[in-house]
C-alpha cells in the first residue's frame, strides 16, 4: 500500500499557526498519515522552534526519510519544488488533491459568490493542483473568475519575486529557483514592491480573491485586495459568509 506523508511547512505554519494545527489534525485524524515539519533535514530547526511557539509544532518530527514511491502531501510550493528536484523517487501531491479525495469533507456554501483565483509562479505548470483548487471552489459554490494571466502563464508570487530569495532554494531546486528564475529575486524598495502589487491588483475584477500560496496572499494584501488563503476558506469560520 502506498505510503503518504504530510509536510506542514515551516513558513506556512509561522504565518498561520492555528490554521496549520487544524490542517495537521485533519490529516492525522482522517488519513492517519505521518506529519513532518520541513522539506529539508536539519534546516533552521532551533530558529523555527523559537519563532513558532505552538505546542503541536514542537511535537512534530522535523524531517524523516520515506521510502521510494511514497507520496508527499504539501501545502507549500517551496516544499513541492524541493521534493520534486531533490527526491524524484517521491511523488508529490497538493493538500487540495487530498481533500478532494475525501468523500466526507464538508464544504461551506458561498451561494454563487464571484471570486478570482490567483495561480502561483512557483507551481505554474502544476495543472492538476490548479484544477483541484478550482474544483474545491466550485464545491463551495463559488463562481470562479480567472485572472488575465493564469495557469502556466502566471508570473505572480506576491512581492517574494522582488527581493532576494533564501540561498538554499537555488541550491536545492535549481531548475525552479535558478534556471527558470532569470531576472527574478532582485532587490526592490518597499515603495516599489507596493506599487507593483497595487498595479497587479488593479486587474482583479472581483471584490474577493483566493490564493493557495502564502507569498501570493502577502502580495495581494499589500496591493489592497480582500484576499483569502484557500485553507482559510476550508478550515476557518472567518472564511464563511
């Protein structure tokens, strides 16, 4: 039987500690799968333990090697990119695909409300994940509105592309973060970042927009949009109409 495991994601958990705890509880209770914190062994363990004070986080194993043909479930596109290039023997699947496989998942009803969906540069070719996101939105009774640049055409990942990236990323996933990132990750001033985000958000025609990347959410917020991480709509009451 294929083994699956969930990577909770250091940066996602730091950004959304309570939400991350809910997702970990869901994954553990519904699918009985092991959970690890990080996609890289021994990466900034003490630093993240200081920055993330949540008890559930401290109880998770930081990293563990899983056998070939296992499936890594991820909520973070950095984690996915690193596993795809560093561990090609491991299959990668998004948390959204896992949720769709759950026949008993209870979706909220947003009564046909329009919402724009923001795809992410870090996973721009992952059509399966992109379609899973849209199917989840349809199951929540949203009317999905597409961005002018979507799917593989997206060039957006918030303002994260307008500042230097962590040096580990191009080392661990050179295809994504080095060879395909020419001209990106250059330093910009805070004013330039805000201007770029406002310019991007000006093309969004709906009041609300949903993203499934924490970096995208940061950028859309800076640009002045009412934005939700997809996980918020699924697991938090604040996402309910």
